[in-house]
C-alpha cells in the first residue's frame, strides 16, 4: 500500500525551516511528493539534503513542476545523483527540461541512478530537439522498466520518429506516448513507430493522440498489428467522440489482453480496464439470457428456447478466468500466456458438452441490442474466436474446435 507524504513551498523556506520539514517526514511514507515546491530557488546544498533525506521505505519521488530548467545543469545533476538505492520511481515531468542543451540533458538523465526503474519526463517538449540529439537523449535514459514520454511534441519528429524510438532500451516494459499528436503521422510512419518500440514492451499508452482523426478504425487496427507480440496492456484514453470502443476492442490483435479507455497512472481504477475476451463473453451472455436494466429482471419471451442454467454457468466460469487474468495484469503481477491457456484448456474439457445445449433465439429488442443482423454467431463460434486469438490448442498445432 502506498503511503504519501507531501511537502509544500520548500523553495521559500530558510535552511532551518527545511531541516524541520525533513524531520517531520512520515517514517512510513513510500511516496514523497515534492512537486510545485519552487525547488529552483534553492541552492545545490539544500537540494541534495532534501533528496538524501528520502531514505527507505521511500520508493517514489515526485519532483514535477519545479522549474528545474532554471537550475544550473551541474546542480540538478548533483541532486539526482543523491537519490538513494531505495528510490525506484522518479517524476521529472513539466520541468522545462527541453530548454537545456542536448548535451546537458544527457548528463542530467545519466545522473539518475541505475536502480531507478521508472522515469517520467513527460511535458518537457523533448520533440523540439533535432533527431540525432533526441536519439542521444533517449539513449541516456539507460535501462528502465517504465518510461513516460507523454506530451513531448513528438509529432514534430514526423518520419524520423521511428528511428528516434528505436533508441529506447529493448528491455523497457512500459512506454507512455499519450498526447503527442501521433495521429499526424502517416500510416507508414505510425506502423514503423510501433515496430520500433522495445521488443519486451508489455504495456503501451497511446491515448489522446487523435489517431482516428485522419484514418478509419480498421486502418488503425492494421497499424496496431505491428506492435510487439509481448504487448499485453494497451491504453487508448479519450479517442474522439466518433470512437466506438466496442468495435475497437473486437479488432485488436489477440495478444492484447487488457484495454484501458481513461487517463490513468499505475494506480488505475478496476473499471477503467476491460478484456477483449470478457467483452465477447458479455455480449454472448446478453443474447443468451438478456437482462433488462429498466425492469431489473431477465427477459423471457413465450415460445423462445432459453439457454440452460448450465450453459450460463460455464460461460460465467470462462468469464472468471479472464477476470482473474485482468486483475493480475492491472496489478502488474505475473500472468503468463501459458498459464492462461492451461486454464482455458481445463475449462474446455468440462464445458464442451454443455455448450451443445440450445441457444436463446430471442429476436433483437429495440434499445437492448444494437444490431442490424437477425442471425447471431453461435456460442461455439464465440468461444472458438477467443481460443483462436489466444492460440489455445488441445494438442500441438491443433486449435480447439467449437
């Protein structure tokens, strides 16, 4: 559990006041927020003292919005070098870092200890640097698990962006690129940019990029298919009003197991994320056993064959497998594809006989289902689609047939 400690206006404090504030740090704090503290006013000695006071159990330090670009580069370098090995996450966003010379910014980023796993340098206008300088800046980040490059005018790199992104360390697991107007890129450049991202990437944030402004959803899906097969979580926050999230989920590559539609950080809400597989199962359950939110009851129509309770039960069991998988993904816990496939194969053994029972043939009701087709895909087809996308096999090379 994260325990926060917040400083206020340290930049306006005299040394004795700063010492007093440091003595009052919550001894159990894991996250220390020093954002908007006018740190640029302080000298190197006081800055280093503040950072050195952030000892274990502090693992996260927020230094955002402190006008750090007004410091001498050497002062900022000394400050960052003072971070202890306990600190795993540093937020340097919105500090005007893009006004440093490229050489100084490289030195600044190299000063961040290698023990820091997550670096946030969003909102620093880094896209304004010439291509070769920006490449060197990204190289200076070194090996980090998580890198936030959001709101950095990266669209200014245009066709050079793929070459720039290629400089991120291949072991990087999370990259945030939201708010960079990537929708301005041509389809070819967007595909190249996705292909240039780290091979071990498991989570990508591309929200608020107007990606659908000049292209159709199916074209975007084609671009997304160039993403690494290791990608599990995709954030696509706040696409424009024409964006149909349900259709978007359906067309995603099968290896993406969680999709988010809101601006979130590591501590995102459960409701902000869904699974493409859960989405498919829920649609099928709605057709098999439609529920009226208006009346608060299940709809039953005379003469219609209702789905058996056993069928509903096994589909809910299938849904729970993906709920568990989604929970692990959202918590950053280990959730291997092989473990998921094994759970699905085990479910399949018991579910196959039950899925052969009649399906509810209830015709679409206005307001309940939005479809122009009277014919619905069978439950077998829905399950097979999920299993095929996830490459679930009952024997080597054999896809489970439903």
